C-alpha cells in the first residue's frame, strides 16, 4: 500500500524543495556548492519539456523530504531506468520510514513504467549506506563516478 506521506512534487513545493537541497549540501559538507534557485528548479520540473521529476515527503502540511530524479537508459537492458539525483529527509524525521517510502515510490515508478534500474550515488562516509544495503541495494564498488564541470567541461567542449 502506498505511503500517503509521499506524493509527486507540485509547483507550490518548489521553495521547500530548494531549501531541502541546501540542507542536503550542508549535510554533505559542501554548502558552497549548491547554487540552485527556485526558478531553476521550477523550470526543470514544470517547464515546457521537463526532464527532471520529483517526489516529496509531507508530514502535517510540511515538506520534510524529497527525491529528485531523471531517466537514464541502459543499452544492455534496452530500457530506461531512474537515476536518483538527490534523496534527503530532514534529520528530525529520519527513522520514520520516509526515506524508505520515497525509494519505494521510485521503485513503483520503475515497475509501473517497465524501467529496469533504480540507481544513485552515495558518499562513502554516509551512514545511509547501511540502510541502502538493507533494502537490497548493491554498491557498485568496481565503478568509479567521473564528472566534468566548470573549466574542464568547457575545455573539452572547445575540442568539438
């Protein structure tokens, strides 16, 4: 049975979601890295051709958690999957089942749409790794995440 505290994000949730993104950046020890604005998130979620999706956890009328995701594609499986960009639940609501309920909602999206995978990255020091393992998530230790941003990204683009 779906958890009634979890639902798709709505335009009126954007401000709260941005606040949660900043809380997450603080939690992940990178507060200066988050530059998200409500206008950016609103456009990404609700613009003409949205490519970002989200769910929120709401308790007593307050947004206390969120999951922001987008579709990826597996050439090996031949179908889409979900990549979970961010999952965050305020510390005051951790242990209440909201994190699991957000992940369950994304798993349900996968199953309902024929998506083969639900994937995400987690910092090695994050205690949530044990929670994820308990759900059956398998760490992809043999894979290293690579990222190009800022000047290296621009430098490579200039070679196109």
